[in-house]
């Protein structure tokens, strides 16, 4: 487990140095998957390049905010401007090691 944590730290440093490097981003994603599997986390919804996650339940929200790593959360209502969501999606692609959550408030 420690090996994956160190690998993730190394890949995160590389991502900061080379933000658009697809190979480094994919390797980081794979290392994160391995660590999540070792922790017994559910990885069935995770796909490379999709770190923008729409939260539909308290359990999913709790799962992501208590997971290791950084998480950015947008709490939004139905009237949230589309440009804000597009900006969040663009930012999520730029920072593949960060989980971006959109939580709907109704």
C-alpha cells in the first residue's frame, strides 16, 4: 500500500510540472485505482479522464470527501449557470488528480 501512496505523490508532482501530459495523468489514475482497491473502495464508476462526479446521495458524498486526496465541491441548485458547470468541467480536466463533485441542492 505504501508503494502506491509514494507513486501517487510522485505522479502528482509530475502532473504539476507537466499539466497536459496524458501519459502521466493515466499513470496517476492507475496508481489511484490500485490504492482504492487495496482500501476496499468501490471503483466501478471510475473512468480515466472523468474526475467530475455528480453526487446523488449522502453516502456517495461522504465516500468522496473522506477518501484520500483533494476534493473540490460545487453545491448547486437547478438555477446554477451553465458557464459555471463548464468551467468546473474544464478545470477538472486540467487537474486529473483532484476529484470534482457537483452536489445538487433541491
